[in-house]
C-alpha cells in the first residue's frame, strides 16, 4: 500500500511546484509590463515669479506656520477647532476619502488570486437499468481549495487599474485637506466679520446716544424759540439715520452669526469684544517661491493625482487590446466515506489555464481608449487651471495686503479730518456763522468715515486670511471630523505590495 501511495504523493508535490512556479512567473511578468504612457508633470502655465504689483515682503513661510499659530486669537482658535470636529461638509469629505480608500483596496486585491474553501456531501440513488441491472445507492464527501479566473497581468491592465484607484484615493485625501483649509478660512472670515459688525454697531449706538441728546437740546431750544423748526427736523433726521443704520447692522450680524453656526456645526456661544483686534491674524507671512505652491496647495496636489489616475487608465485601456490569460485551479480530497476523506489516494486537483483574445467588439476597445485619452487631456487642462487659479489667488492676496494697509492709513487720516470738520462745523453753527445744514453734512460724513475705517481694517485682516489659504497653509495638526478614521500616510500606501 505504501508503494501505491508514493507515486500519488510525488504527483501532488509536482503539481504544487508547477503551480508555485506559474504563480511566481505570472507575478514577476505582471510587475514588469505596463502600457501606461510615461508620466511627465506639465510645464507651468504661469510666470515663474510673482507680479510686480504683488510684493512679497513677508519672511515666514506658510508651511512653517500651523493654523493655531497663524490665528492667535483664543476665541477664533476655539471656533476653528469646533468646526473641524462638527462641520458636516468636512465629515462628507472624510467619508469620501474612506470610499476612495476602499475602492483602492478592491483594485489592489484583483492582483492576487482568490482562494475559496469548500466542503460538500452528496447522497444519490440510480435505478436499475441505467448504470447496471441493480439500483445503486451511494454517498460522497469532498473538501477543496479553489481559485477561479485569476488574471495573469502580463500587460499591466489590473496593475494600472490599481494605480488609478490609488491616485484617486490620494486625490480625495488632498481634496479633504483642501476642504479643511477652506473651512478654517471661512470660520476666520466669519469671525472677523462679526467683530467688524459689532464694532460698527457700537459706533452706531454711540452716535444714536449723542444725536438723541442733541435732539433733546434742539427741542428745548425750539420750544423757547431759540432755533427753527427746520433745524429741529434736521436733527431728527440725523437721529433716525443712525437708528436705521444700527438696525441694518443688527440684521446683517444675525444673518452672519447663523452662517457661522452652520460652519461650526453647533451654536457658537462667544462673548466677542466690541472692537476688532488687528493682532487676530499674523501679518508676517511670505509667499515664498512660486514652485513651492505646487507641493503645498492641496487642490493642485489633488489635480495632479487625478492626472496620474487618468494616465494609468490609458494603460488599462491599451491592455484591453491584448490577450487575457486566466487561471483556474482546485486542490482537495474526496471519498465515499467520511472517515476516509483524508486517507491515501483520495486527493484531487485540477489546473485550467485559459486565453481570450478580442476579435470583434464593434469598436468598444478603441472607443474606450479614446475616452480615456480625452479624459487625460481634460485632466491636464484641469491641472493647469488649478495652477493658474492658485497663482492668481496668491497674487491677489499679496496685492490686497499691500494696498489695504495703505487704505487703512488713509481711512484713519480721513476720520481725523472728518472729526475736526464736524467739530468746527458745530462751532460755526453755535456762533451763528453757518446754517445747521453744514453740521448735518459733517456729521453724516463723520459716521461714514467711522464705518469705513472699521470695514477697511477688517478687509486687511481678511486679506491675511486669504493669503494663508492661497498658499496652502499648514494643516499638520488639524483634527479631522468627529468619529472619522485618520488618513494613512501616503508613503505607507505607496510602499504597499504592487
């Protein structure tokens, strides 16, 4: 019995070695061949230096300044941190990353054989006259390990699909970082706008108090005949104009507060100061070299990963013109008795390679290749557009920061002049040298100048926020949405088995 079993064991060993050799050869060949075009980063569709009207006077690089350091205001930090945890748009972006990660895992698994384990029991009866004169009763037991339709990726079709899925995952990861940066800047802008409105409302309230007292004095003087009814009505108009402005500002503040609540993801309960703080946002940020923008701006990074994915899809489309070789095999044991299932001479195996070659597909493969080539060209244009938009954002932010600083100085000088004009106009009216209309105009212009200065100061702070966003910021320590899994390191993914 031992001699009968020896050839069977040798046959099994031979089958195992043959199968292992075929698998190793297939893996080595599939790792070497690829029909994807060689990737080259497109040339920059912009100038290699910043415009002359966008001076870069800062020294600190955006990559060296975390968002908590760039926005030192504690209340603003608290708002941003809360938004990064509870904002629903950011949660959606996080889950899109997880979707792309799972899709990459599916494509990566296609490179390897799928082995299934199975067990079965069958009992049968064959009536007499079919296989013999007597009925036949029988039973059978079997167990097996089966691998079916595993494609030997000689032309890199499966590997290119996996590479495209990986690039799409990395693009979604970069898009999430872009969404995070956008959320941070939106919260900062909304916060600054609320601070601006609070200061403008405070100015309007002080003006209302002053004009209410002025109207009281004018009414007393009118009652004793010391002033005209026209002057009284003009004083009333001044007061109502201030009240109207205050009501408009209150309405705008309520609307903007609701918008901030949506960004934060929960009601923002803050005791905001009534005046803007010019130190709420740092002012020493530099643009650095234009080439650095390609690596730090997340939307550009996402666009380049999408371009790489389109490049890989072309390789997969080209591979469809070549034969597809698949392997099917099984290894197991079968017996008519359960106790003999793993006895000698019960082993079974099958090895079934197959080849399919496209002969006629009515132009499907050709059309699919043209489709992927068109998508690749579209991805190139999208990548170049994202670069152009990013360079414009930086140039605009640099120009705004430069010229808004001059506008703030001019607005301060204008306010000083308007304050003195209003004082002199009131003195001239009190001395009888001018009608009250001159005082009316001077006080209107004074209120406008006060409001304009606050608006310009806030615009300057917003330009600093816009510059940080345009340069890509530093999100190294930014928390992700609540209960969301962290995004793995790209190098870990790229170092996975290919």
